[in-house]
C-alpha cells in the first residue's frame, strides 16, 4: 500500500457534499488513510453555506455529490461559482456520481464543475483527477 506522505492527497483539505451516510464514511476513511481531511455536508445548501463561511485556501477542492436533497450538486456548484467569495471561481469542484454518461459529464461542466468521477470513488482516480487539476492551475 502507498505510504500516506507519498500521496498527492496528503495534507489536502476537502469540502465534501454527500447525503448517504455510508458513502460519507467511506469517503472520509479513504481520505484519512491518505493523510487528507474533509468536512462533509449532507446537502448542497449546507455545502454552499460552509463554503461561504470558509477562509481562502481553507479547502483545496470540493467533492460534490450530484444527487442530494434540499439542493442538488449542480445548483450548489453554480452558487459556489457565483459566490461573493473570489476563490469560488477557482476552487476545483469535482462531481461525484454513479452516472457516467456523456450528458452527465456535460451537465457537470455546465454547472461549473472541473471534473467528474464515478461512485464508488476510487482513490487512484481521485489522485489522477487532483494531479490533472493542480497541473492545469
């Protein structure tokens, strides 16, 4: 198994939107094992509120479940992108969804998401995604 300190995820802080308790626990455990931390919100409205209250650079990225109660991930992403907080325009937002059809990827992009990964989250795909997003900044 890869050592924590050698992982791209080591030391990163994620703001996560996940309404399923089991999926949230799996995500938290996976990130913990790689030396990353996260704050998990159970709906899009909570994620937007947590983002609005955050400091610049408090989070390295947002992991956004797409299908959630109260406010879905698409709307939450749009609100982050149009936030009064300038870093809302640049923070990487990664869609997390079981839907991997081309139209789902397009819809995520149209909502302001930078990447799209399928559930269950594979740590290698998350690492590759973060490497790609960080290299493009």
